[in-house]
């Protein structure tokens, strides 16, 4: 059931990737919503399915991807079934994306100004002068010094932090209702990372946008997000408000993930905690819980039956046999 105020909804989404050795079941039965004017974070280890979900939200899945089931709903449409022409009317204008590496998302042989003018191609009522003025205004808003000069520069002439700020300016230029960010601070230093997170939150409030933010960094998720989706091995392990996930986690994986966060370690140690074991092979999905082999609280049903989602409250939900057994 989609919440009335949801901007974006993932409904029973399952995606495989065809490989020479057989299909990889990358995402399975993913269900969550991005409410209006909220920031939703997706967190989990590398390979948990964050980027696949993010790509599906923009229908940017690779050619070897197969949507096995489910849909991605936006404005009562399934994004995964839209034609290229229909997608062009949505991308950039209604849903926009900030990629992990601006050097691969910005055209290296076209000036920043030309790229920002081209983004406004659907605004046929505006002349080039007005579009350039819009670009300057947006660069100002994201804190780019001397924006007029930057419009004449190329991506390689700018620092990493400045390129990412410009990527954000490009993404919000058309004032989209949903902004998607896939690990946008990975290549930045800690100071610039904090600035980008602060900027995203300011812009979200200014434009009343919804944001879907993927990261492996728990600190960033805690600082930016209103709600959190914890993914493990292609499935949603737990989801809830930021406060629920960080202060009242219920799934053993969520608890283990939080225990590995350096900021939560009170004693000085030479060795950071880790989660023992390995992520399961996504070509051969276990019959029971996908976290069973690594779970410190595992018991017999975990190996034989897939856990059903359990509602702790209206927003906070987790998939774990322990919750159903009352332990």
C-alpha cells in the first residue's frame, strides 16, 4: 500500500543481473517509500543492493539487468515501464540525480555553462541569456565563488569538492520534486563531505524536495536522513525513522552494523570491530534468512524459513524470526 504523501515508492522490487555463470539475484522483494519533503537513507555494506535500487529509481539499469517483479512508482506511473521519451520528461525536471563521481557524470569537453544551459532545454520560453542567469543563480546557491567565471570553465579545471557542488547545482536546477544521491561524498575529504551534507539539507528545506540518499557511512545517514532503510544481501533487513534505527535497532544485522561504527566506540582500540563471515553468494540464495550464517543469535528456523516483516510501529519494521518469536 502506497502512502498518500509518498513521492517515490518501491513495491516488491526484484532485479537480477545476467552473467556468464548464471543470474545474480541482486535485489529481492524490496519495499519502501520516500515520503514528501523527507530524506530517506539507504545504508548497508558494499554489494547490499543500494546502487541497484538507486539505478532503478531513474530507470538507469544496465543492459544485463532483468526486472523479475515489482515496480518503482512515481506520480502513479511505473518508472521501469516508461519509454525513453517519457523518461526524458521526468529525468532532470521531476527526478534528478547526483552521482558518486562528478568526473564521470559531467561532460569533460563541454563547459559548465553550456551543460547547465542544455539541462534547461525543455524551457523553450527562455532565451540563452535567462538560462545562463538561472545557472549563475544556482551556482551561487550551492556556494560556488565567482559563478560567472566558473560557467566558462571545464570540469577538469575545478577541485573535486567544487565539481560535486556543481553536480548538485545541475541536479536541482529544474527544482525536481525528488533528488537521488548515490554516495555523493565518497571521493571527498572529511571537511568537504560535511559541507556537502549541510548543503543537501539546506537545499531540501528550501525547495521542499524529497531526497533518496545512499551511503555506507552511518554518520552521514544519521546527520542527513529522516528515515533509514537498512539493506543486506539484496533485501531490506530493517527500516524506520532515523531515531528508531540508531537508538532502537531490532535486527541483528542493524545492531552489528552500528557496532562497527568508529564513532560509537568508547574505548581506544587498535582493531575496529567487524561482522564475522561473508555476504552470501547472490547466485544461490539461502532458503532461510540471508544473515543466518553471520548472525550471533541464529536458531533453527533461521536456516529453514525466510523471515516475514514484523511491524514494531507504523514506520519501524524489520524482518527477523526473533521478533515473531518474542525473544
